[in-house]
């Protein structure tokens, strides 16, 4: 028998001694050109192994092949903590990160479908208006002329030059499709005078500097109600350009209210603002469709250039499945390869279950699951083979009906000769694996070990947490809670909703279901979440640097610092690693970072504070026998007991810790950097924090995201406790266990996009299963009878 060529013997990706985050010297062999699923409870180390070790090292090694000049412009990726990695191939990462909310970014621009459509228009549209830039809402029209000096035949000659560029950007809204307006009623009470303090703006208190400037400027009669100001006075109040004024012998600058508010509030990143200021910005800023371009973002020439009676804005506003049909009818032999390429891209959208989207849909409005699938579009038709595709929970945001399509896609990528690595919790996706790697046994410090490697069948027999729960099926409730009233929604028409009328029961657990794109989020966030007394917990990622941790994010560090300060008779600022108490060597980071130019930044534990982040004298102050570093090193469960009784009893902190424990984060240490938390842990941290908000109705958007089968049970227990305490809980959910556990189901559909937007079922889960006429009903029936 002929010997196997040496090149064919590299059939495994070998990881030896991985210690990234909570991994404990993990060694594992992953078969190439197979579909491997990584399972385990949330926080067990799956992402640390797959993304933080394998994918990160692959990307780092590829980056090293570029010149040092190019590397200088690329993000620095440090070498993961691992002894040895062998058999790596190029890694393509498709993660859950939401697409940027840049107002100029749309589904068409991020997938290049828009670019291909623009080239088609630049070649065959009538009338012809210019290059593809003439159809781009990101390119403005500019013209310039002037005299420039050029050297000809040894002499300097003046030549007149003109420059023209035809762009497609609407000059009115600058390609955004919307113009912003400020609601003046939210800035001040016009029935009051300046002397009475009419402003509703944060920081504009009666004795503050802002009020003193307005009152002392001399431009107004301070006792006259704003409603009685004449045109000149209103202009000075709202729009006056910066003007020097003297108040109490101090030279100050007076500026109109509108430019002042725009600079102070509207020009800043909304997500980075404090909650009360963010709420103010949401109240004052109103956005309306640009009247010049009717929201199309395009200049007039682009709107008046047609192919078969359609301009480019008409095509971008079509559902992608309809656009694909229109493109097939296009007769343009000269553009054959380009049309074929665009057709292929549009077909991929339909195939992956996103045919209901439009190319002009802003990318920031996509859900996490939609974002992930849009990113996958560019890889689906790729001719690359022997590539490692890394997916982070591709089932997120998918109805059971859509999961089957996703499974077929993953298998097709594998069958082309690629290695597919998937981090996943859903049994339907685990079951298609060729190989399973189960991490655990617990989360955080209790995890980071390989509990099982092998086939799905062997996983079932393994006795691991995942193996035990793989065939779990929730049963329908024998009796459901009775509602204590209803929230009436009438004529809901946001996005694809078709004038929906529905009564949402209160005081019970309501699940809003339906295929992706059926209108669930439009109904819940558009008609319910905006009501008074509603606490809305959506899918947006929590923000936080490596200096942020559960203690700072939840707000419990403030009362802890005050308790330390009171006990020791010193300032609270000493007990902050971001303030006066910080170690001066590492500035409270615990790590000293050394910049090495284009090479990865090296971080080493600070020798002075030994990674504790505080000055030595601060660590001498104690509360109930513990210093601030020891308190921040405690897991939530231990801290709950510590702050619940004795000398360290702080009720405000104890309450927050109880909520963290309720959502299954008892193992997290109070000072663990947010950057090291998994997606599921961040979601639950956000849930625990916002559960403290005062509200009677809780709205949760797919709370099972990132949760292991065992964690879902704990989540349902938490939802039950909220209902028992008299709260109303409304969840948008695809997980059949949550559907089966609900008291009431509102199912939207029957399809996605224009095929959805109507309520196809209202009733109890038992009634939905008995009816089984909707897609959700059929899949729920299969689930509870399996």
C-alpha cells in the first residue's frame, strides 16, 4: 500500500496548553474539513477557545505576512495564552456583533449589492447622468475652478482648470434621508419668564451659570413670559451667534439655545451619554423624512434616471426577493457578468431567509441575528476552500423554521472542503455536528475544561450538563395565570405591520412569536416599549472598556466606596481604581502596556500593585475585615452574603447582588472586566441591572440569547418570579421552551416582510398546539410531543 503523502497527514487543528481567560491548560484536537460544534454553559470558555485562541492566532499570523507599513494601520492582536497551535488555516469570523449604526450604512452598502446596482445604472439608465458616483448617496456633487501654475518648456505658465464631480447625495439631508428638528416644547416652558427658570434642559438650574448668562445678557426682559417674546427676541433666545457679554464683571460668551444644545448634547454619541441625558436627547430630537428627496437620500438627477421605468431608489426600496425577480427580467447582455453577480448575491439573501429585507434598510436597525446572516452573504458564494469558518451562535434570532436553512448552509460550507467551527446552544444545531467539544463543567472559574469530545450520540450518553439537557423538552403548563387587564394596541403600522389591533394581557407572561421579519420587534418596541412604566431590555450590546466591571456597570461600586470611606474616615475617591486611589504606575489598570509600534502591544502585570490596581495605603483600609481589592475579587454569591449582614450590611448593594444571582451570574467576580464576559453573560448582566428600574411592564427581546439549555430553566424561573410579584412580562422569543412556558402567545406572520405584519394567532400555548395552523404552532407541537 502506497504511503500517505506527508502533506495529507495534517488533518487536525491541535491546541496545546490554552489558558486564555478562564481556560485551564486546555489541549484539544479538532478535525479539519468537518463541522465541529462547541457547547457548554454560558461562560464555560467556548468563546475563549474558539475566538480568543484559535481564530485570534490565525488572524495574527495572517497579519504578520503584511509589510510593517501595512501592519501599522491594522488592529494589534496579541498572541493568545497558549503553548502551541498546529494545523491552523485562514480563519473567517462571523460573529454576533451588531453592525455599526452609521446613518449612511445600509444593507445594500455593506454587502456591495448597492455598488453593483450603481454600476448597472451608470451604464444603461436613461438619461445618462454620469459614473456610478452619480447614483451614490454618499458622494456629493462638487465643482471648482481656478488658476494653477504649471511648468512647460522650462517656463511657468498659468492655466485655468475646472473640476466637476456629479454625486448622488441629496444636498438637503446630505444623503441621510432624514432631517432633524428640535422640539422647542421640550427645551422650555413658554408660559414662564426667564426669571422663573423656564428651561427643561439638564444642568440649566435656576442658580446655574447657563441661567445667569441668559438672564444677565441684557437681550431680554427677564420678567416677560417667553410666549410674549417678539420675533427679534425669539431669534436672540434660540439662534443668536456667539456674542461677548459682561455679567457680574466677568467676560462671558452668549450663544443661542439651539446651537448650544446641539454642541452640548446632539453632537455626542448617544450611547455614551448618561441615562437621564439620553432620555432628554430622545425627547428633544425629532427626525422627519427629508422633504427634498422624500427620504430616498438621492439628488434629483439620480431620482430622474430610469431603467424600465424604475429609478435606483425604487429598486432599493423593493423587497430583495422582488428585486431578484425584477433583475431576471432585465435584458442587458453587455452587463452579463455584473448582473449575474448581483443576481447571485440577491439569491443568497433569499436562500438565507432575508428576502424580506430591502437594500435601503439602515444596517443599524438590523437585529443581532439579521446582522450575522447579512455578514454571511459575502462568504456563501466564495470559491475559497480549506478555510476555517468560525460562527458565534448562528441560530440567534432564528425561528425554528429558519434554523433548518442555516443548518444546510453550514453543511454546504463544510462540504466544499472547509473547516466549520460553531459555538452553539440550540439542540437542532448541535445535532448536525460531525464532532462536539463540550466545555465546563460550570461557568467562569468553575469552567475552562474539556468535559467531552466526540459524536452527538456519545454526548447524549456522556453525563455532562449538555448531554443531560440535550433532549430536554418543556411541557405545556397545566394551568396558566389569569390576566389582570389588557394593554390595547390599535392601528399599529410601524415598518411592515398592517394596521394591527391586539390586546396584550397584563400580569402574565406573554410570548410574541413569529418567523424572522414577521413584525415582532416592530409591534413590541414600536407600540409597547414606548409606554409609561415600561422597562425595555433590548439586544443592544452593553458598552464598557477593560476598566468597566459588574460593580461599576450595575452602580453598586458607589455605595461600596461610600461605606469604605465612612468606616475609615477618608474620601470615597480613594476606593476607585479610576480616581485618586489608583496605583500611579499602571494608572489603576493593574497591567502596564508597552507599545511596540506595528507589533502587538504587550501587557505585563504591574509590579508595584501586583495587579491589584490600588495604591498600597488604600489597601490598608478595611470594611468588615476586607480591603477594597478583596471585595472586588469576591464572586457575586460570596459578596451577597458579605453585604447582607453584619458590619458590611449595605441593603442597596445586597439588592443588586440578589438580582445578579437570580439571573445566574453568582460565579462572576465583582471586579471582572466586562471585556472578558461572554455574550450570554453580558445579556444577563444587562437584564439584572434594568430589573432594578421602576416599572410595571418588562419587555425582553430574546432573553435566551447565549444561554445554555440548563440556564434557560433558571431564566424561566426568574420570569415566573417577576409575574408572581405582580409585574407584566412580554418576551420576543424563538425558543420553544419559553413559548411552552408562557401564559399567552401572540403569533405574527404568516411570513416575513410584506408577507407578515398581521396577528395570525392569539391564545394560550395549548390552544396554539391544538390549532397547529401557523408555522410557530407546527414547530411547538413537534417540540412538546417529541
